[in-house]
C-alpha cells in the first residue's frame, strides 16, 4: 500500500491573505455531512487550540530563558517552569502536555493501542485536549467544543487539517508573533462562516467596517465597554485594536457582554481569549438580556451594539425600570434595545447602536412617542444613515444611533452641543466588494469619525486642526426645536439637504434657455421618428 500523502501548505504562502485562503480551502474539506454551525465549531475550536498551544510554548520558552540566565540548572528549571502563575500573570492559558499542538500533530492519525489500553482516533485526542485545557483554566470552563469524535466528523480529514495547521509557518507571514496572526485567522474564519451562513451568520457577525465606524466615533480608550448582544465579540476585538493603534493600554478597558445563543457565546469567549482579552465579563453562561441582565448593577462608560433587528417575539416585561421613556411594543424590540442601552450608561456615558432604518421615523406601537421623549431628554448626539448592502445577511437598510448622557463642553469635547444633534448622510460612501456586499474604505470611516469629532471638539479633532461646518448633502447640526418641528423624525436625509450644484460658470438664464432649446429639439426629433414609424406601418396594412 502506498504511503498516505500528508497535507502541506502549498509553496509557503507569502502573504497573510494567501495563508488564510489556503487554510480555509483545507478546512472546507471537512464540511461533509456536518451542519454549518457544528462545522464552524470544529474549525474555530482547532484554531483556538493551536493558538493557546503556541502562546503557551512562547511563554514557556521565555521562562526557561530567564531561568537559565539566572544560572539555574535542569532540575531547578523543571521545578519552576510549570508554575501556573508564570503563565496566567501574562494572559497565557496553561496547556497540559497531551493538549499541546505538537502532541496532537504527532498523533494526527490517532494513537495506537498500547499497554492494554484501547486505540484512540484523533477526534478523541482533540476532545481530551479540550477537556484538559478547560480543566487547567477555570475561565474557559464549559466554553470549548467537544465534538471532534462524532460519527459525522471525518477523522482522516481532521488529521489532515491538523497536519496543515502544524506545517503552516505563521511567523513567516508578515510581522508579529504566530499567535497574533492566529487571531487574524480566527476573525477571517468568522467572516467566512457568516458569509456562508447568510442570514444566520448575521446573528454572530457584524461587518468589520461597521464596527470600525462605531469605534472610530466613540473612541473607547478607557473604562467599561459593554455589548448587550455581543455575538462573537467583534466590538471588543476592534476596541482593543483601536487602543493599540492610538498607543493606549488595553488594560485601561474592562469589557462586559452578554449573548443569548450558547454556541455564539462560546465563540465570543474563544475570540476574546485568542486576542488576549479577559473574557470574564461575558459571564459564566449565555442568557437573554431582556429576561436577566447579568450586569444589572454595573454602569458603563461606552456601549456598542448591533442588536437583532425588528424582533417580533421577545420577552417583554411591562413594568421594567429600563422603560423610562415608554413601554416598547410587544411586536418590535428595537426601542427595548435602545432603552436598555440608555439605562446602562454612566452620567457621562456614550453609546453607538446599529438599528434598522425604520427606527428613525416609525410611529407604530408608541415608538414615535418613545423617540420624542429620548430626543427631548437630549440623549441623541448623532445619527448616521448607512449605504445599502453593508450587511450580506440582510437587505434591511440600517443606520447608526449615537447617544451621549452629557453633551456640554468638558472632557468629551470642547464644544457645547447641548440641544443639538449631528446628522450624517453616508449613503453614498463605500465601495462594492462583490455583487452582494459593500464596505467602507479607511477614508470613509475617517470622514465620518472626523466629522463627529470636529462637531464635538474632541481632543483628536483639535490635534488634527479640524473645525466643523455643515456640508450640504452630507452633514448638518440641527437643534431640538427643528427636530420637534419635523415630528421627531431622525432621518439624516431630511436635514442635510441636497449636495450643492457645481458652478460651471454658465449664467443661469443662459443655461435655462439652452436646456429648453435642447428639449424642444428632442421633442421635434421624437415627433419625426413617430411619424416615420406610422408611415412604415401604413405600408404594411
């Protein structure tokens, strides 16, 4: 029998995109008879296990180097190198020997029977590895998937995928540590799964460009950051990235979140862990935010959320202290999410929320009255209309609501915006990634963020020398009096007006005369063509 051919990474991918695409194609071979959600758990679980193993080995090598430098011998090193505190204190999970990736890769075809014990296939070894990692790290208890030894998981292809991950040299691609690059792979896979699952994928994944707009406007660099429907944790990951890009310290932020779906909650826990973000703020289990708020006594500095749109079947409690501005209709949870988020904000807190466009003008079920009270309470700071097709999972047009408990001049901005709302119409921004999906460019995101910061007079705007001016067709600062006159509708297009026409130097009277003459000539040509057609028809009859 010819030897089994091992899976390898073709020609050592030279870019991160090539590596991610290669891994995705290999992972896709495992799909088989698994349903989409189980397949997702298998692949993301493997990426996570590879990550914790690489991170552990990296820290272990550093500890050994430090001990050797201190003059310790082999016995002393062996006695100290497995101290859990030396790992946990650096944000690294402890990984027992038979849960480490080299051990799994060595036995990717399974473990033969030995010393009277039964043989084990690779799926059993991976399940045991998950148990060992959870046992050694209480914060991961109940988080990791144990589904690798099921009948519908192709053990041969699972072993080949482990071989592939083992031979992929992450450190060769780009700059940075292998485990940092694995975080990128995890995010890439999340996006691909969301793409493949369509509407279902939208339940756990918010398009990165939308998340970046929220983060760019809110600038969360310290305090408590909260997402009441956190999906796979994308808001938190992007927050950490924003802090790094602005030379801040991620430890200045503490994250809090809640997720209703068990599998999605597990994904979020793993996603945070793989990015080195403390995931204790997601709680010990999943749960419905409306039924039981796990953070009921915790006020937040920043809230970012992409709640499920227009939920008709939700658990409404009539007498709920969160409904300060009115009881939301039983048939739509949009204003329940908005009021829950407002209830969580500290006296100087701020929030950004993705909502269906209908939320900006709907009057059904008392929503208009709730919106009016929120506006009159001066809690809305900015409304952004988004272009279509940003969400592959839904065709519903969406917008962004931004809230601020304090719009006076102070730490959050040098310009007092009490009694005003900024409207931004971003519907013409972005580019088509493909036929089904649009995305923002970095310049688009910066334009929205800079417009808000200039309006508010934030430190970042002052540092860039930005000053705010209304731009017809794009942005306008509007008083609450004018919003009231518009029956509290918050649609940006109503306020920003039309784009100013470009002055081409032609006097308006001459332009009207010229265009009128052109129109009359076209009418004459149309009459001539009509007469010609009628004549031809007459010859045929």
